[in-house]
C-alpha cells in the first residue's frame, strides 16, 4: 500500500458509489469535483485496487468495488457510532463513574452527596466500592476507580484533594453499659472493658489511638470489619467503641447510646474526595464539580 485510507476517503467512495456520478457526489459532500476525484484516486492507490469503472459520464463499481462496498458501509456506520457514543459521553447522556468510598462515607454520607448528581445526569452508570480508607486510596492509585471518598488522616501526595465535610469521632457505649454511669472514664476504667475496634486500615481506627491515648487496645479487643457491625455490637452492650458522629447521631439523640467522657479533647476529622490529577473524564469532572457544590453544605 502507498498509504492508509482515511474516513474522508471512505465517505467519498460511498457517496460516489451511491450516485454513480462524481459531480453529484461532490454536490452531496460539499466538495469540488477535482477534490472528489483526488480522494478517489488516493483511496484506490492506498488499497492497490481499481474500485470504479467509467461508463460514459457516469461511473460504476468494479468487482473489487462491489466486494468492498459492504465493508466500507459497515466501517462508516461504526465511525458514526463512535462519534455518537463520544458525543453522548461529552454531553453526559451516557458514561460511567467508579468510586471507592470508606464505609462511613459510603453508608452514611454518599447517598446525600450523590442525590443531585444522579438527578442531573441519570444516564451515568455509577459503581461504588465500599472498602476501608487505605484500600480506597490504593484502588485510586492503581487506576481501578476514578475517585475515592475517604477520611484519610494524613496527606495523600500525588493526588488532587477536596475537603467535603467535617465529622467528629465519639467514644460511646450502650446506655446500659457500666461505663455510661461514669462522669469520666479513666484509662483503668476503659481497660476493664472490651474495646470494639474497626480493622486496621480504617480511617476511624487510625484516629482512635489519638482519641483514647493509653487506653487504646489496653484490654480485651473485638475487631469488626464494618462500622455498622461495631455500632450493633455497642448497642448490644458488648463494649465501648470510637465511632463517627455521622453513624450514631440518631442513637445519641434517642438515648440508646451515651458518650463516654475520657477527659481528652474531642477529635474532628475531614471527609475528603481524592482523584488522580491526570484523570479527566466528563463524568468524573462533572462529579468533582458537583462535590464542590455540596462541600460543607450537607451537615
């Protein structure tokens, strides 16, 4: 081959084949007759085949042209499909968004954060993976998700970050637990009771040591993988836990759970969104922009 055929040549050939006339094809394409003739010549040279035969002032397909026409028609249809899909994604009529969210955010905050986005872009398919904070960041760095929603206590170099919402970590027990009767629970008091922990790698667990000080994991420990499991265990009176206010606010209000006062300062953390700086799909850019509108407005 002298060269590779391009989409303009395919369209020109298809128009000439349909009209069996170069001038009429040129009029349909909005090109001059010499431009069409040049495209046809370049196309045939690229293929190394003679696709057209002149009959008087008209042209007709050669046997090679007849053999190639269905393939060329299918190729043009595929190109149109590519353009239509790309246009739909640019216009957010279609597309996909994958998000890794920490358990607390994914269960308690993300539904509120997503509501306006899915209402505005109903054609976007969204896939959410609930994992702990470290795993969410790992999935993002590996390119397996577009965005991560986490409560990372430390900086995340190399990633673009947006602060979305603040939360408070609270030491809690069931209203019927012995610790609920103490005005202040000291290290020795906490050590006599079971600590209900999240798994290591959880954003909550990473900060629990700071909140509990010397009492952290100083007695019996029951480690549970999900924030809901920890909350249920606390409600059942199995021990005390450090839990996000976002997950237990209603139970504190109802009196089913009580705060345990340790004499240490309360601890607040920030829910944040992370993305790779080089990742800019239309669906992700729209989601990032949407998060900016809800940041610090959903509390």
